[in-house]
């Protein structure tokens, strides 16, 4: 379990996070949504220890985040940041293997090699194992970094907009694997998404941020309402449910308020 209590982060007069508190259970995918510039990526960086809050604390399984022991804290994490540029002269396989950097040595063991190849095979990129990562598309880079994060076998997995460059097929591949591994291994998985419908499909728990504050948290069916969408994003929307009870958000164009038949 990851706990955040009374978190506040500010630079001069700019408040990026204000009095944020929540608890994230293991074995669940927690999705952060909210407008641009509202503090979503800042929150992940704070959990990772990149940013020092002015107030509050972060704990995992009761242990307090302490910057003096930041290296030990980060050993628990798999972190896939928003910046996906891979400007290094490495093969896809080598980048994936870096997920187990602490276990690498001058002689590469068969176990690590097989695990890296299996990770690439599972996400459909085994055929790219020997490719230079500098020749990949943005979407392919996202998938490679996801495979690297899986290689770490983290206790906490954080992904900042992991599907922003992916087509529909690879969006589903990545998010299905995230869901499966989270539940199978008991990870705390935290993901930022802009697509509310993907968030509704894959989140066990939604956290809604606006202007550095946590304004709502809970199951998608309870959180995604026309009122919340309008309050947070300033747009009118219809919210329906599919046959499985998963909410579906359709925004309305200005001046167009026709309902779906």
C-alpha cells in the first residue's frame, strides 16, 4: 500500500500540489486524470523522489520516503516517464535488459536474456530485438520502455501517459499486460491518462486532479459523471454505460446537444 498524506509542493508562488492525501492499494491500477498543467506528472515525480515537497509525507508499506535513502526507495519502482526519446546507440534488447541493471554483469546470464526476450515477445516486438532504438517510432519506443519497466518486477509501477503515441492495437496490448501483471504480482500501478474512456476501462481507482488538488477519487462508475467532467474540464458531456457497466464519456460540441439513440 502506498500512502500520501497532506502533500504540498510549490515553487515560489506557484502551488503544484496542495493538501493531497490518498491511499493506493496493491494489486490495483490507479489512474490519474485531469486537465493539462494540473500537477499529474508533478505528483509522480514527487512519489519517485525527484521533487521535495514543502509539506506532507509519502509511505510505502509503512516506510517513509527519505531522500537520504533515495536509491533504496527507487529500487521498488518501475518508472516510465512522459519523455520517450531514446537517443542512445543501443539495441531494443539492450534497452529492455537495462530494466535489470542491478543484476547485469560482464557476462549476461541466460535467465536475464530469456526474460528480456519473453517480455518483448509478450508485447509483440520480438522481431525488433536487434534494432537500434534510434530507428524506432515514438509508439515503438513507448512499448520498449514498457517492456523495460516490466523487467524490473517493481512493487510500484508508474507510467506517465504510456499510450499517447500508440495505435488502438498497442494501446490494448500495453494496458492489458499492465492489468494482468498488476493483479498477478500485487503491484501498485499508477498511470496518467488523458483518454477518459481508457481510464474507465482499466482503472480500479480513479484520482481526479484539478489545479493541484485532489477533487475526486473512487471507482470509474462512481466518479465519471457529467457533473465531474464539466467541473474539471469545462465541457459538456454525456456519460453512458456499456453492457459490462463501464462508463463511456462522449463530449458534446458547442451548440450540439443531441442524445444518442
